[in-house]
């Protein structure tokens, strides 16, 4: 039986999902978090749907063994490719969240008869999952999607300040399909780290939708409604990766706000 003291499992193809883990910790500081970065298979953005689904199920097994009350897919590519399969596989053993559905709910409640932009990986954009869900809202919205594959390696190389990053971001955002929009969805968990530069381009005139904050708020609402919020002062954080390098560990400070120790866990043994 699920208990309030049970941990929350969060996974991503790498360590970009730590932006989501950081937002969850800020809103729910008493919750225990187990994070899994599938660094052996990153990036998911250029993997097949079948491959992403296989990786996701393996990671869910890790979380289920640890009795996680929630499994949060903190990766847009995995959210698009594997959510339905993960929900079916997990069943009632844990609540499954992803980083797409809360954003779509936010859009449903906030916008009508306007144009919204999306930037993300090739896999996320190519899946058309956002288009399908937003078309089903009946809010007369138009979604303009653009794959921005240079942004993830740029961020992971630490180019977050100065003219290089701003020039690359501007080159993408000045595309005609991202003009005359009311909001822009940051459709990758790396992108909150460049939210300021994106906002600079639009001069604050476009709502920049940060999925990490929206997902954390949705998770908190779920836990509170179902009386599953951890009230114990005894909580823990664990961080696992399927392949370890020193550079991954050093990057955790960038994404999580503090450097953490990564434990290697072999998925395929």
C-alpha cells in the first residue's frame, strides 16, 4: 500500500531532468527523491520510440523495487514515446506523471484563439504529441513547433552566458513560425537554464512556459489532494546514472543548483 513517506522517482535520459527534480524539491522539501539519469543511452531525442520505451520500463522497475509512490518522467522525449506504456505497466503500483500533460492542462486553462510556439528535441517535435493534445482542447489554438537540436549540447558544454549562446538562441527564435506567438513552451528539461535568454529575445512580451515549475505544482496538488504529502522530517535524495563520468557529476550543479554524488546503476545486468 502506498504511503506518504514513500519516495518520488524521477527519470530522464541524462541529467537535464534535474531541473524538474530541483523544482520538486523547492515546492515539496520534505519529499524523498530518487533520480535516475539514463546517461548510457542519452540523448533520447534521436532514439526510436521502441528503444525509449524499453529504457523507460527498465527504469520503472528500479523505482517500483524502491516502492516509489510517484514516477515522474522528466524527459519530453520519453513522455512523448513511453507514457501510455509506462502507465499500463505500472498500473496501480504508483502514480505516473510526465512533463507534457501538466503543460497542456496549463495551456487549456490559460489560452484561447491564439498561437503558441514550442521548441524541443527532434524526437519531441517529430512525435507531434503536443499538437495532438492541444488540438483536442477545442481552444482554437495553433501550435508552431521547431526542433532546436543545438541547444542541449550548448547547455551541457556550459555556454549559458554571453554572445555565443544568445546568438544561437536568436537564430532559432527568429524563424518565421515563432513570430506572433503568445507563449513559448520550453519543450526540453534542459531549457529552463536558458529561460532568461529566451525571454530576452522576446523582450518579456511572450509567456515562457517552464514545464519544470508547472509539473512540480501539479505534483504537489496531487499529493495534497490524496493525502500523500510526506510530513516526516526524515527524507533522502538519491541520484543514479546508468553510466558515470566525472563531467556528469560536475554538471549536476548546473541543473540541480548544487553538485551531488552520482551512483552508477547498470540497467541491463
